[in-house]
C-alpha cells in the first residue's frame, strides 16, 4: 500500500499473540458494567494520546499509516464471510501475515505500539492499528479523519488472509494493477488517487523493496533511522506536495514509482491528480473520506454502529 518500507526490518521483541491472550484475560476479569461503550471510548482516547506521544518521540508517522492500511487493504468485497473477506480485523499482528512480502518491516510498527496495547487492553488490535494510522495523518498536519471504532479482532493466525492481496510498487501495467487491487476492495479511481497522496509521508528502502536510493540529501540524517528515498522533501509533513513533485519530476532525490507516475499518465487518474496538485483543500477532503472508508473495510463492529470519539 501507500508508504512503503519505512523502517529497518527487525526481530520482534515480544509475542503479539501473548499480548492478545493477556488482554483477553484482563477483559474477562472486569465487571460487566465497564464493558459499555463509554469505557471503551475512554480507553480509545487514552490510547490515542499515547500514540501522539509515540509519534512525537519516534517520528513513526509513516509506518503507522502503513500498518493500518495493510491490515485493512486485504479486503475482498467478493467474499461475504467474515473474516475470510480480510480487512481491518487485526490479523496483521500474527507472524504469518507479518511475513508477507508487502509487509516487510511492519514488525517494527507492531513493536512500537504493543506497549500501548498492553496498557489499554480493552482496545482491539484492529482498532489500535486504524487509530494509529489516522492519528499519524492528523499529527503530520493532515486532515481530521472521520473515524469510528469498535472493530472486532480475529483470534487465530489461521484467520489471516492469503498473501498477494496488497499492491505492488512496480507491476508491468501499473494502472491495471491499481484498479485490480483497489476495485477488489470496493474503491474507485478518485479514492485510488487520493490515497496515493499519502506517499507524501515516508521513504522507500532498496534493501527491502528494491526501490529507491540508499539515501538522499533529504534522508541521510533521519529523523529516525537514516537513509532511504522519500517521495517529498518534507517527508514527515502531510500536504499535497506529493502530487506537485510527481507531476514535475525535476528532483532526482525524490522517488517516483511506476504506480506514482501513472497517476498523471492514465486519463481517469490524471483528472484527480491534477486537481490535487492545484487544490490542497480538495485533496484533504477526498483523502479523509477515502482513508475512513479504507479503515472500515471488512471490519465487524461491536457495538454494530461503532464508537465515536467526537
């Protein structure tokens, strides 16, 4: 998905499954009265504040966005049964899915947010992944994402989706590939282009993806682990510079993948890409709607209407 390969691959320092079991045990010890949506909202708000602090100290905005997207982005609208349909269900915490090629390095994101999951055990992984993703966008200067919570977690690695549902960076026919993947999720051309704009955050690392330079003038000093190649010069700031930079393609230190370039080559995509390059407000509006839609794909909510923090 957008925001590729942002931190070095690492070895997990703890078992996400163990964290889940501990969380479920903790919930089992609570009085039933605490399982109401008000208590859930309080935990979610607490988790959101801790995510904000994590972002401020580690500059992990990009990988948190990617974590949420890759959990949700496995959704297949043609499969009715949950959780076989994939989507935002917390399955990405399991090792089998973390080892999918498109998820290289996301174990680092899980390690970053596991302490927050341990602290707020009533928050599901599915919710925490999406909360962290939306909060990262907002903290980077992006639009407010209209989120709801209450997503239910899958419970076993056998419920993980098969590999191959996420986009590739350099397919032979980029436009066809993007449509194949995103149409399967139920998203349209406008949403494809808007979501692509999240590449304004983050870097690609050649040792992981085969794309990008080892370092550039924009990434050699970090913040965070130095190196990689970014799509924009200010790669921790969410704005519409991605569209401007891809359109101009004048800076050799900025990355343009085949799936980026095609946004200005395909006639349908180009309408939206040109619009977003000129009008940041339009981009922010469409992005916020598309991000919220993506974050709900394949999710089962309890309560059924979800929980709002606003």
